C-alpha cells in the first residue's frame, strides 16, 4: 500500500465519523491552528478543510491537578473522553513535608478523594 493510499484510507475513516471525539459540529479549517475543541483528550486535526477531533488513547496523561495523590488521565465519562483525576491507593507515598516525625502518605480527603497527609509517626520512633 502506498503512502497516498494510506492517507486516503485515513481520511475516509475520519470523514465517516468513526473517529468521533467531542466535536460534533463540522468546523471549516485551513490548518490545525483553526481547530481546537478545548478538550485536551482529543486531537485537533484539519483534514480536507474540516476540523476533526479523534480521541487520544484512554489513559493518556492530561493536565496536572496539583494533587500528589491523584493520577491525571484521559478517561471515558458520560461526556466522552475527558481529563479526570482518580485517586491513587490510600497509603501511597506523597510529597515529603521535611519532618522526619511524620509519615507522608495519601489519605482519604473530601469526597473520598485521596490527599497528601502528614500524620505523626508513633511516639518513640527512630
């Protein structure tokens, strides 16, 4: 198969709607710069004068929420593939507070989302 054939096959797949992404309405474009659906979990492409927004692979890294105790991943939701921040397992290590007398570990926080806790180690610990 030649590279021209591959490009045409890819265009046919994108044009058919098999790569759905979050962009439902057709947007005209002349370059990728004209295309942005505001979802970091989709690709912004300009194909044949139309913007297409195919999903990135599920599990792709996305914007950091600043919480050491969550992962930042593109995951499927009711709205499609979006950036989500699921908790890491409770007890996972997190940012060191610099105090040798605390254990830096992810603990349950509001709404059961893990947050970094710095609980005191037992009295008399080395």
